[in-house]
């Protein structure tokens, strides 16, 4: 049904762009606000995606086409300072002082990656050869995977669950996507550096998506990647700048020490700063995991506690791209119902 109405969408990653495109094609005017200088969220920083090693740039260009509608007005470098509702309309003021109005609001502020320097025992930000999973994607994109001294690495390790399932940092949840990211990245390292030895240190392998388990099997059988069940207790720098990790192998029940040329930390997903900010400004409830709290776990995942404000994507929980896009489409459907006066609580 073609209809009128206007919506403010906050966040121009995959969820925000998808929800904007769907709404615009239904005749709704959208103001899509992005605090950074560019649209595309985290996906634009990813060289290849799991499970099919597809170019991240393909998805970014797909999203650009979806949101590239004349009814979508994209404002980058823009943040909301105030948001209130008067006379049935939402009124937003940006940090720059511009006034925006909308009949509804969609929050699509996504996630932030865990700051790995908070886990001091792994040496991120201290040792030159310890990096995050996001930095490895940058290296893949730049076509340069070398140690800090410019050498081709021979032994490479991946530490799972950094900032997730960890009481010490206050994140008890599983980020859901870092196991499969580690497997994908480990395979890519082996493809680029066929002489390398690659180790993944994990607590459990959580491969709960279509084709993820097959990718895990491929990593072991085709690429000879070693999966060691155990938590890395500590990483230290050796005199030659290699990294020594201490890990308890819980399958064979003995402690291990391994010297590696590079160590990559699989950073978990956290509620974004932008999401936390909008939750404060608009009075949106958050859950124990600090993500936005859905009104119902089964049928209300696009809605929270404020009527007329809807949620799209991983501002509510860790999601992969497929889930994010589906969640955004569902959010658009809910908004259209709401604009049509159908409000199923
Ligand atoms: S997906 Fe894997 S690495 Fe990520 S938090 Fe869950 S168990 Fe840990």
C-alpha cells in the first residue's frame, strides 16, 4: 500500500539503510541520520564476509541501492541531541541545532566492538603483534599481512570470546558471530600464507548459522587449522617481539605455552555508544546486556517501551547481516502498520 508519513531513522548501517529503503518504497519520507561521515556501518570495514567469503563491498553497494530513493534524505555527520513527542509527532534536535520531525522513529544504532584494551592480560595496545579481528580485516583489505617488523608470520593465534561471556567485563552474553568470524579469518590467513600454522583458542564453538558448521569442518579438514579448547590466561611479549600465550588445553587436561608471531583477539559486540545515548535521551529501556529491551521476546522484537519508536538490527542483540536485514524489514512493516493506525502491542 502506498502511503504518506515521515519517519526519522537513526543509524545508517545495514539495518538503517534497509528500513529506510523499504519505508521509502511504500511512500514514507525518511530522514536517515548517521553520526559518522559515511553510511554502511561495520560492513564497509569487512573485507570478506562469512560463510561464503563474499566481498563486504557487495553488501554495501546493495544497501546503497536500497536506501538510494528520492524519499530518503541522508544526513551524515549528524547526531541527535534531543528527542521528544508533542501532538502525536516526534521532534528531534540535532547537535548542530537543526530541527527534524517525524510520525515515528526507528533506532538502528547497531553495535560497537568491544575495546580489547580492557582485557589487559592479552596485551592489546601494549604489544605490537597483538591485534583485533577488525584490524585483521583492514590488513586483508590492504593486502598486507605481516608482523610489526615486516616479516611474514608463520604462527598465528586467534583468541575467542574477548569481551563476551566474561563476568569481569560485565558481558555474560555470547556475541554469537565471533566463532564463525575466527573460522573465516583463519581460513583466509591459511589461503594467503600457505606455510603458516594457525591456532584457534576457544571455550565452545558456537556455529549456529546456515553453512557455519560446514565452514568449521572445512577449516579443520581442508586447511589444517588447530582448534584448542581452552581459555588463554595470558599473552606476553618475548624478546624477539613474538607473543607467548599460556592456555589450559581442557580436552587433554594440560597447560600449554605457545609462541606465536601474531595474535588476533575476537572482539565481542556491545551496545553502541550511539544506542546508549538515544536510550537515555528518549527513555528507552535496556536489558541486563545493555542492548535495547524488546517489548516481547517472541513477537515484539522491533518495539520497546515508547510508543512510536521502533528498533531495527543489532541495537537489540548481536545479529549477523542476514538477521539484521530481516529484522529491519520487519521493523518497516511495524512502522507502516503504526502509520496506518494499526498498533498491535
Ligand atoms: S560466538 Fe564464539 S567467540 Fe563469540 S562469544 Fe560466542 S562462544 Fe565466544
